[in-house]
C-alpha cells in the first residue's frame, strides 16, 4: 500500500487519463446537444416569425405587433430595418426563450415578434449532464481497480528483480530472476542475470586462484620451515624464521579462505563459556586484552571457530589500533574494542576485502583477518558488525544466535 509505489502511480495516471477523456467527451456531447437545441429553436422561431408577419399583414393577429420598448433590450438593440433578428435569452421572469423579431412599419417604433420556449430543451440538457456524470463515475469505478490490477503485474516483476538484486548483493550469486518476455522489464531481468553470471564466474576464478596458490605454496613452504629449523642460531636465523612464520600464516589463511569459499565448513556446536574462551583466545595469540564479562554467559556454538574469530579480531585491534584492547562479553554477544583511529570509511561501507587493509594509519597486514572472521561467523550463524566508537577506536561486535540454526 506504499503510495510511492509504481503500481499506484500507474493506476493514478490511468485514472486521471480516463477522467480527462470522460470530461472531454462529456463536454463535447454537452456542447453538441445544446447547439442542436439552439439550431432547432432558431428554426422554430424563424417559422413563427414568418407566420406572425403574415398574420400582421392580413390584420388577423394584432398582438403580433408590439412596440420596440416591450422587447428585451439586447434584442431591441439589434433590430435593423428590413432584417429579422433571432436572439436567445431569458425574459423578465428568468425563463429561457428563443426570440425572433423584425421591424414593422416606417416609424421604427414597432416590430413583429415571436418566441419559442427553450425550457424543456434546457431541462433535457441538465438531465443529460447528470447522466453523463453518473456514467463517468461508474466507468471510473471499474477503471480504477482494473488499472491497479494491470499495474500490479509489472510491479510484481520489478519487485522480484529487486529481491534478486538484493540476494546477489548479499552474496548469493546463483540467484536469478525471470527474464521472459520482450518488454523493457524483461531486458532489465536479462541484464541482471547476465551481471550475476559474470560476477559468479569471476568470483569462482578468484576462489580457484586463491586455492591453487595456497596449495602450490604449501609444499615449498614446508621445505622452508624444515630448512629454517636446521639453521644455526643467530640474528639472521631469527629474521629468516620470523619471515617463514609470517609466510606460513599467510598460506594457512589463504587455505582457510578457500575452504570458506567452497561452503563446505560445518560448525560443531557445544556449550561454551564465552568469557573463558575470550581470555584464552587473547592469551593464545599473545595479545594483551582486558576481558569484561557480565555474569557467566554461555552459548552453544563451535569453540574452535569462535576462538578463530576472536583471535583475528584481537590481533586486528592490536595491529591496527592502539591499546588498551577490551573484550566485553555479554549474553550471546562479544565486543572487541581498541583505542586507535577506527575502521576506514570504505571498509565500513563495503565490508572487509581480501588483501586490503584500508587507510595507511591502520597499519600493515594482508587483509585476510577480518575476511576470515566474517566467514567463520557465517558458518556458526553469528552476525559480525564493524563500527567506530563515538569516543574513538574500532568496535567489532559478534552476536551469537540465541538458538543453533536449524
């Protein structure tokens, strides 16, 4: 029932057009009918005037001859010697008449006149006007619902396309809409389906590339790890081992992203004490974070995936933000906050992207931490939202489902 809907706009336009057509047709019928009545009245008045002139000449009807002063002023002003005048107008009582008059005699003060009543024609015209108004209203009463129903068909197709577009925007690139037909809406649907198919092909190519690169790098990386372990202790060895560890972490992240892309990940849910898991996650990655818990909240979720999400969020807060880092744990909700410059505007608008860390002040990194956290949150049925605190700093809020999905 949205008044701004295209359905109501089309229905209003059809109704307005119908009303205009009905008004124009009614006006034309009104004018044609009244003009016909006037023409007939003039003919009758002319005939009556001819009869009155003949009677006046014979002296049979002395009342046909009247003084000019007795005639209505508009009629009297138009009298010319030897010429008849026909005029429509009311008499002193306001009744409509068709008048016909002609000067009589040479003094110019007398005239022969005749008049035909137009009351019945005027009443008939008013009755016709009322009938046309009633017919127009009845026609509009049928046109309005029909136009609403007719406008609903394209409006429904457009709503389906909008729903499909939202599904594609939410990540379901397999969504398609009905593109049958030869009209403009079908062209829009075909373009939407083509766009979704192109995005799906590109995304699959990117996923295959990520998985292939990660698997191809894993074998030589294992050799590097083994060789680095055999190097003699020293500053150069520590630097090599640190870089190998960073490279190993990147490859593992790529493998995890490729697994999330395939949609084969399945959560294994158990009852988990959220505050204890948050403290363990921060300690495991060696990041200092203060856990603030309200009571002893417990949720049924996958502890390994939840640990992975919290570890990435805490590492992201330490890497790109500023201490202190706080983990606020509430009932089915965990919030990680730092005191740094906050998330970049493009990240908040578009969401996490691979190999993009946002603004330079957010520090270094390969941009997979938040991507993995978001993917794992979807696996466990949680909602991860990113925002900037009013007082400064980035805030990542993880809301766990009150009940396991399904």
